[in-house]
C-alpha cells in the first residue's frame, strides 16, 4: 500500500538527489528554507518518492499572473522501480496541502517528458519550452488553487 505523508527534508533529500541529481547539485540549485514543506511516498516503510513545495513568487509575470500567495512545487522524484502512479499521488497530495495552507497557486518547472502527469491534474502549461542546463527541456506549469 502506498502512503503519502509529510516528511522532513532529511527524509526526502536522498531520493530527490538519487533521481534528479545523481552527479550532485547543479549551479543554481537552491537549498530549501525552513518554511518549505516536504512529502514522502512510502511503500513497506521505504521512501520511494518525494516532493517539496513552499513560498516562492512566480518568476514569469510576462507569461501569466497566477493568484497569490504563490508557492513553487519542485523536486518531484520517484525511484525508477516504483513508477506508475506514485508521482501522481505526490502531486495530488501537494495540491491538497497547498489548498489547506490557503495558497492561491502552485507553479513548477516541469520536464517536458512529465507534462502529461501535470495536465491530468489540471495544471496549465505556460510559455515556450526552454532548456534547463544539465537537465534538459522544460516548461512552466501552474495549478490554480483558488
């Protein structure tokens, strides 16, 4: 059975780094601050997926004006052997947490290969595709909460 629950940064960072940054941090990676929330997906007590979200202003006012307060959703990671619904469960849990916190909108920089995961949960793809150095093609996505 899959369980998604709040977690500490220490609980989620290992999976996030293993999946998203196997060669270590990239230039421009920012550490999480104390006001960020983290979610862990567990199966049989093992952390198999994670994500983080917290207060961050939408960076592209030229593309959209999402409602405030604005939070960023980032570092969605699922161990390859456990893919198939875990990412969707984490996105849904993060949306629920943002709703509970009174957030106006969530935004993320999504890998182009993962856009359908966001679109299935009513996130809007915004703006042109761009390349995130060291990672690959991305697009901005926004989820209106209220």
